[in-house]
C-alpha cells in the first residue's frame, strides 16, 4: 500500500511517499528556500551576452538565466524588455534559476506545451503500442493551434473525457497567466506550481495523511485534482506522523556509506560535476563461486543504488562503479535489472551504457537541489573537505 505523508518540520514542509513502511521518495520545501520550479514570472531582461545567455530579473536574490540555444532567444531581445518566463531548474549555489520562454503546464493527465505545433508525446512508461496509438487518436483533433501535448503515464486505459477535460483546464490556466502578464508590473509571479502532490501524480497513492492541520484543506483540494483515488485524512494520535523508522531512513539517505543485506556496501559521493556510487563486496564472503558472489552483490547494489538515486534526488551525470565482472551474460543481466529498477523513478533517467571497466553511466533530469544539499550544511571544522586534521 502506497501512502503519502505530509507534515511540517522545523518550519519546512515534507512530503514522503511510503510503500509498506519503506521510504520511496521525499520532497522537502524549506521555509527559506522553497522550490520555484514550474513557476511562471513576468521578468525584465537585465543583461544579454552575445553567444550564450540572457539574465532576467524575476524578483529572486539572483537573476535567472535564459540559454540562447535551448530557449529560442531572438535577435530582437533587448535590455529592459519584459518577458514571460518559466523556471526549469531551481537556483543552485552561485547560479540563478534556469528559465525558459516556452511555458509547459502540467496537469493530471497532460502536459500542455506552448509552441508545440501539434506534437503529441506519450509517456515512455506506456509500452503497449496499441494503447499509445489509442491515446494519440483521442487527442489528435483537440489540440489547440500552435500547442503540443505530452500524455502522462496515468492516461493509460483512461477514456477521452477525463483527458480532454484536463487539457481544457491547462488551456484555461494558460489564458489566465498570459492575461495577468498584460497588467502586472515586473518582476511578478504569475503562476505558482506546488509540487508536493503534483509530483506524485503518476503513483498509485491510496492514502494521504496530513500532520499539519492548516494544510488539510489545501491537500484535500489538490488531491481531488491530481490524486482523486486517494483518501485524505488528518493524522491522529500522539506519535509523530514521520515515525522513528521513517526518520531513520531519511538519515540513511544522507549517509556516505550504505550497507547492503548481503554484507557489501555502497559509497555515495556527490560532486559539482556528477554523483559517484562505488560498489564494494565488504563483508560478503559468498556462498558458492566467486562469480556468483560478485553477481549477487552487484544485483543487490543495483536495486539499492536506483532507490538511493531517487530518494536523494541525485541528478545530472551519475556513475556507478560496479564490481568488475568478466562474464558478458552477467553484465547484460545486471544492466537489464538496473534499467528496470531505474524505470520506477518519477523523474526520467537515461542509462547511457556500461564501460568495459564496469562503470554504469546515466543521466537524470535535474529540477531541484538534492536531498543532501537541502538538509545538510558545510561542516565548520573541515569546511566541506570531509576530514579534519589529526
């Protein structure tokens, strides 16, 4: 049974996805750094660099940036111009938010894409070709001129009425946003996308438990929109909503070393450029051959690595250093198994391949900071080195 737990903790809002007692996913919105991904702003162009970026004031501490190649900047963009932009990635470190001039509005069933020009995408998690074609045919004649859409995973086996109603709702939101932009003075927030429930729309959530009474009415409203099959109820009793076991699993997701049931362990390091997961046999002696021992450790490590990547919200380039295997059949088996586990992630993960040295290469789309960057701060003794002088 999948449950969603929503509570307030030290002023921060936490939404956890739990299945049979295991923490699958966690979103944390800090009181002093809430996610702005998906928000739409009316901003002002402050700086234009000839080849790469334009910087836009959207009312945040740091100006957001538009990438010329990705966002279709035209030669007519000028200093002081007011532009409608949507946040693609939260600010990170010294960087401001990544912006786009193309608006994508995500509903329960569809993503409405401005300037999509009639394109119809279908979630890669819908694998049946007949179902994919059925869904395309349902919406083909209903896409507004100039727009495109992506049909989300939860569209599978749904009738056209629900899907088209969601498409109409997103168009109404689009008209409201663009209408506001005519009358507001920049910098101005025109649309706020709350992702606590929104991000779990493709999950089979049966129950939503709310620990903060003030959040209950809003949760009921959002659940009716995005998770209509889920039952919303307030948390009762004197024990915390986030039990000791859930808190233990959150703490584990911040550890550098993760032990496996077989006796092996993972070392997880996050750098500015990428995240690295190193697999070690540890205390596992193996019960049969050396080959089988390595395969067993790698398979268990693959499942845990996929789970930790999602829970920690690691993104960008990720490298997993599995224990080297000389048998190609074992390598293919490991690759297929990890691909299946990574496919459970709500965020798209692209597995590039596996090198001869046993390095699994993958990329994962970034929208917000990792769990570690949100919940941890730099040590005042080692200043981020991870060591102190003996």
